C-alpha cells in the first residue's frame, strides 16, 4: 500500500486556505488534518505567511495560530546560501529558497499557486513534481484510499 504523499506547501497555498474555507487550498489542509498526507514547510514559508497575514488580513492570525497548535507542520530548515544559489540559476531568485527547501525536504510534491515562476521546465530541472493546489487535489483524489 503506498505511503501518504509528503508535500511541501508554498506560503500562498496556506494563506489561501486560511482566507477561504472553499477551494483546493482548504481541501489540502483538510486532507492533512485527516491524515491523508504529510505537510512540510520551511521557516521562510512560515515567516512569509505570518508577515502576509499581518499585512493583509490580521484577522486571520488567530485561525493560523489555532491551526498550527492543532496540527503543526513539519519544519524544514531553510536551505544554505549555496543551495539557494544553485537553484537561483533555474528559477526566479526570490523563489529559489522555496525550491531548494522543497528539494532538501525530499518532498513528493511542491504545491504552489505561483505558476509564473514554478514552471514545468523548473520542475523538470529540479526533478520534482510541482503542482497547483487544484492539480494536487486531482492527484490525491485519484489515489487509492487506505482501508482500515
């Protein structure tokens, strides 16, 4: 029986899930809470989420903190400067730390809403499946479910 997928979530996916209880980002967090997948993020992702919520929607901070207390993500250390520099040759430099962290984490998937920079070409060069939240949910729904 296949293990549950281990996904690296970009900050935009988590922010979207906290913002709306509808759509694929929220479905991903629900699948995580249900134990159907593992979620890993970097410290940078957590810092970005908190900064964006402070700036754009401070009313979501209690929801974020409640979620993190109930179901904390696995935290991947931020990548080294050398790792970031290596991947900055492949992707928009501000996105290189996210790509490097997802690769270092050994993630099965990197899930992001940023299709401008996380392109199929980047995925090919990184040898990593990079999907939008909707694409990931299609993949997850197509997987056989564990029977208990």
